[in-house]
C-alpha cells in the first residue's frame, strides 16, 4: 500500500504538470511523450497543447510548481518565535510534502537538467532562496556554527527528505514521517570534523583517461558525458570524440550506446560488491563491520562520483533484462546494509531500518555529486555514523 493516495489538483494546468512530473521521474524525460501524459490524465494530446506549446514547457511548469511548493514549505514556520522552531516547522513541512508527492521529489535533482540553461537558472531561484533560508535558520539556531558547515548539514538533511523518491520501500505514513524526521534531527544537530585547510577542486581533467586501454577510455568518457548531459543527449560520436576515437571504432568495443550504459551499471555494481566484501572481511563485530562499510562506501562513491550519479539517474534507459538484473543486485546491496544496521539498532522495525538506510545512502550520493569542497569523505562518513546508530569517532 502506498504511503499516500495521490490527490490531483483541480486546476487542469497544474494537473498536467503534476502527472507529467510523475511520469518523467518514473520513466525518464525522454521516454515520455505528450500522448503518454494525455493518456494518464484521460484526455487527448491536443488537449495538452491547449495549455502547453511543447513537452519542454510541461517540464518547466512541473519544476516551477515543485519549486513554489518547496519555498512554501520553508515559509510554513514563520509564526514560530525561535529560529529552531521555524527550522523544525519548515523541515516537517518538507518531509510531509515529500511523502505526499513521493514520485516527484527527484524531479529537480535529475530531470530538471533537460531544461534549457537559461530557463533552468530562472526556475532554480525558488529552490536556492529556500535553501538559503534554511541555512540561516540553522545558523541562528546554533550560534558558532560555521557557515559552510551549516550549508553542508542542510544539504545532507535535504538529501534525507528527498530519499523516498529514490527507492520503493514501503512504510506507514506515520512511521515514514517519524523516521525521516529523526534522521533530519540527527543531521542538523551533528558536529563535523574540521574542514581541510585547502579543498581540492573537483573538475574534469581532459587527459586523465589518456593512458587507459581503449575500451576503458570509452567507458570512462561515456560515464562522464552521461552524467553531464544525460544519456539521451549523448551520441556515440560524442563518446568517440571525447575518447579520441573515431565513432566507427567505438562499435568494435560496444555494439550500441545502450550496451555502454549497461556496462557502466555493471561496473558500478561490481565495484560495490568488491568494496563491500573487502570492508566486511576483517570486521570483528557488527558495529565494526558497519563502520568499515561506511568508510569504504563513501570513499568509493566520492572517487567515482560520475559513475554514482549515472547509476542513480539513468536506470530507466537500460534494456529491460539488464534493469531487472541490476535492481536485484541493488536490493542485495541494501540488504547487506540493513542487516548490519539491524544488529547495531536492535529493536527497531525492519521497514524503518530500510528507510533509514536508503536515506543514508542518498546523503552520500548527493554530497559526493554536488555539495562542494566542504563535503569531504571524512565529513560525510562522520554524518553517516550517528545516522545509522554508531557512536561518533573520537
């Protein structure tokens, strides 16, 4: 049974935007047509065009609606006198909205990249303003907290709030809300290790793959381009050019772009399996095993941020057989985590543990991908430890 029953708005334009958002998130922007949206609503394609000139405009409206609701949630605590109370109210409203609209919470994170750059910048304004408000509320609630630390903690908290959109685990509405709020409270109250004196910039170095064998070079450049542009915006010619290889020669190594994408997923899955096995091999207790797994997973995700992003964002573009196999592998990976967390947090309901675990994994993925230089491996691992029930390291 789903956490909430979907309630569609009365306004037809808003209804179209909401339904489109759900389809874009479920299937991927490029796998959804105007006719698909119309069929889901129960109207004809021309009826959609009476409200929107094209699919790009529908996506823009969906992202805009999400941004407005996000900002509205953040303002919901305005009547609270203390900053801490306003922050709690805002985060509670965001959790509730995410559970109400679980299917669309990932829209801005992934599908919004298909917007034209100029339009994307305009639509980002409500999100950016609301995030700044949350950061200032946290700073007012915790005097002495560094500004960059507040920004990092808010980013992590928002990753937790958005995490239900990244998985299909079921949990009652009350328990889901309570689990997410507990995770958020842990994060906004966390103490972080000192940041590095000089953070290393994360940027693409054009020649970093130059010495790789040709097949590996193609795969590495494909992963980078899929992350930067999206799978459907990248051609075999683009990949070959980035790797310094003629497009026709690419087919000597991969039969199609879909095979390249599948290879990226199998690569990510293989690395997770090896990382997990190595981390657990020398552990003496469940707590030690979980601590080692946290450190290893964070290190791997940060080292392969492009691969991790593609792994999360492009699954709907995989061939069906590959998608089924990879989802089974993903479930096994999460099962390993939940088994350890259950031993560290005895007495907690298994379905709550699964929700908590997905939230923690989403924090790692988001911080590795986009949280900036203050989100180091050490600091990210320090956030996961209390989130999953381990004591802070001295």
